């Protein structure tokens, strides 16, 4: 009787010594001394030598040398056991080692031999074998290619297969693609982030390219350029307004949405005009121009560059540039000499634009004390600015809310150097650019002037839509919660009954939608969007999400340029103030908040000195180390810094109504004075 058995358990082969044989079951002892019970059906081979511990180690090398194709040729067409094939294959009665080797050879070649039971096989049909071999060869070649690509990435070069796939690696890469698997394997081997690996391999010249291309690959997969568009709809013959309007914008602003006018009414008071560019007259709902604006939803702002919602030629057609009357949606407000509102009316007309006043030219002349004394600014249109400011101050008093958060600062980024090509928007050489960052105190007379009149227009036109039972896109704040809605709800933060974004139709799709609705009301026509319109709800949802995404990108790019400023100025030591959200510190002179975990006792308002390491422009971080406590900031500065930490981005004067509400503080801003 045989003393040893070979059996299969859990997909593994084991050899053991028989302790007892009960015909239908056996008690065996494994080489390690463990005993177990087997069913007789589990036994594949009974043998006397070699010892169980030697059988598999002796058989495995022989199995590896077997040619599975030759075995397949030798095997019969029907089902067979190892014993059936062994004698024919070896030409003699096989030993236990030879039988085991044959068993292992077929077991290790599942493409050639299909299992039909314990120790029973059947050779694969020729067509199935051919397909399996082709698949295996394909996998082998893919593994070879993947290994080669991974090695190239680890070595610091981009494989040719990946050159056209860079953008797919930036946004939701397909993990089933061979190139992505190779890239992931390289990241795992080098322990680098995808951004760091791509930068090291030369996929991007610098970190700026990574941030910008990643954003555009996600938000503008077809590119940031504009397709060819047909001519917009022709404008009706509009009446000419009897005013001389002026706009107030930064020097680089091209999308001039609003202008203002003040006309004396002898014996009555004043007639103030708030004139908004009217692209809604030429861009019709459902047109190719609408589809383009609907896709982009807003202009994207960042230091030194912007991606406009509308193409330049369309902007030029409707922007309120000086020199000729421009189509506009106008709100006229009649007041007495004390600037109490007597009446208002809205109309569609052509408005003569007398001048495009620039912020840097007029702001130095508009001092609050002088304005309060009734002294006109010593600049162009000084008397008009004084009158507009007095009216705006009266509006602010009636609302009982500040138009801007006084004490806080807006920051002006000026990027000198070859950043983007102005014609195509292509990135040039950010590494050769120099950044200048200057603080501008918020709450100036110019801020208040523009903000108050834009709030007045948005609130008045929002109410006009509501009174005519026409839906619009509103910004509401009730019980502290801010949300967009299609119904007129109060905005408690601004102190108005409703607030419909209507004053930036060249830069925001929400304002363009509201302009269409207003044009319909003023023209006595049916509004493009009916109450509870699914299209209006979809536009509101998409705009809100997209606008928030654009704002987040703007914040990231502002942080990038702050870190570039630290880098180019070789700043290794700085002072800052602890914020309420400790251990965050607001750095002096920069719109930059960084965590400093090493502060021993982080108390809000504490002034501290920090040691800075080299900024990481990919991760947008900078290593910091606490050095010393300088003192405690005064309560005003501490409060302002905490507010600025909570309200990181404000709409600038290009859309000054957004500075008026803390809930709009995270809206994308056109940076005053930044190179556009």
C-alpha cells in the first residue's frame, strides 16, 4: 500500500503521509506535523517515494521546462486524467515526480487545458486557444509598453505616447488607459504627486502652466478661444438719451457694463441715470451667441489675465465706450434737492458716453472730508462726481447698511512681463514675469458711489420683474442664509426687498438673463423665461456652481502670485497677525493667510514674527516657523483681518455692487489695475 498521497486543497497542491485509510476518508500528516482528514476523492496521486516534503520541490523545475503547446498536441480530444497522458508523454510508467510535474505543467497552462474536476483535464478547442494566446500576447506587449513608459517617467522624460494625453491626466483621467496606468505606477514608484512628476518631466515649464492648464482642461475642454459666430441680431432704432454719461472703471477694464449721469431739473431737483450696457438686444435667447454665453456663464478673472464670457468683437459692440451713443438699459431716478427719491422709470435707449473715467485718475481727488464740505473733486467731471456721490450717500442712509466693508483692503496685482499673448491667450513665460502687489483700502468715496447706485439698480429692477410677475435670477439672504432664487426674496445683508443681478450683462450670464426679462417687460413682449421654467432653474444652478468654481480658481491664482512675490523678493522673515481660525496668520501687506502650527499659544489678534521657507508653487504652500511674539494688534486691525480671512475675495470696482454684500464676497473679481 502506498504510504504517501498528493492532494489539492484551496487551489494548492500538498503532499502528506497517510496515517490511516478508511476507504472513503484518510487521516494524513503534513510535513510540518499538522494532521488533517481527507476525503478519498481529494487524492490525486498515491506514491511511496520520494518523501512528501521533497515531491513538489523536485517536480516544479521539471514542470517549468515543459512546453504547454507540445503537451496540448499530445493530449487527447476527450477528457483525460494525468495518468492517461503520463505514459504516452514519458514513454514509460511515470514516477511520482514525473506524474506530479505533468500535473503542474497542465495546471499552470489554463489557456491550453481546461479543468474538468480533480485531476481531470480537457484540452482547449483550437479557436479558443488561438484567441487566448492572442489576448495573452496583447497583454504581454501592453505590460512591456507600460513598463517602458513608467521607466521613462521615473527617469524624467515624457513618453511619446503621453505627449498628447497631458490634459487627460489633469482632469478625471481614465484609469483603464495604459498611459494612465503607467503614469500612476510612476507616481507610486517615485512617491511624487502627479503635478510634481509632470513638472519634473518637462510637461509644464513651470507651476503656473500646471494651475492654468488644469483649470482650462476642466472648464474649457474645447479651448478658451471662440468659434466663428454669425452677426448678432440687428438693433432697433432706439431713441437718443439727452444725457452725458460717464463710467468709472479700472484702467484696464474692457467690458464696461455701467455708466452714470446726473441732470439738473430746475425747480424740482435732479434726474440720475444708471445706464447698463444692453447686449441682450443683439444676443437673443437660443442664438449661437446665447449658447456660447450659456456655456461659459461668466468671465474668469485672475491676476494678469482674464477669460471673457463673450468674444472681444461682441464686447466692443456693446461696451459703454466713450465717443458715441451706445445701446443701454437705463434706470432714471428723479429726486428733490435733498436727494429724496420722487419717482423712477426705466427705458431702452442709446446713451451718449462722454468719458470713461479711470479709477487711478479720479480716486486721489475724491476725499471724504472735502466731499462732505461740498467741494467738487479737482478732476474731470468733478461736479458730476460730487452730485453722484451726494445721491449715493443719501441712498446709503436710506438702506441703513454699509455699501462696503470699511477698513478692509482690496489688493491690486500688476504682472509685468510676458504672461499671456493678448491675441490668443496662450501662456508665454510666467517665470520671467514680476508681480507687484499693492493694497487699496476698501470703503473709499468712489467705492460707495458706484456700489450704492448699482445696488439701487439691482433692487429696483428686481422689484420691477416681481411686480410684473416675471421671474428672474435673484440673490437673497434670509436668516443669514444666502442663496440664488428665481423669486424676489429679501436680501437682509443689503437691506433691500430684493436683489437681482442685472448690472454686468457683458460679464455674467445671470445678468444677461435678467436683462432679457427686463427688455421683455419694458417692450410689452412675452418674457423668454416663464415662471417655474426648467431652463431658468437650470441656468441658475449652472451659473451658481460655475461662478463658485471660477472664484475658487481666482483665489488659487492670487495665492500663487503672493507666493511668487515672496520668492522674487527673497523674503525669509515676515510679520503677521493671528486670526480667529487659528493657527492661521494674515501676513502683513499681502492678501495671504498661512497656517503656523508652531505658534505656542495661538491667540487671535497676536502679532508674531515668522521665518519662511521656500514657497511650493505647485502645492501653493510655504513652510513657516514661529520666531517671536511682537505684541497684540489693536482691536480694529484684528477685527478687519479676521473679516478678511472669512471674506477672501471681493468684487472690485469693475463690478462694485458686489463689494456691497458680504455674501457676494466670494465672487470672482476683476483685479484693479491688473494686466488684462
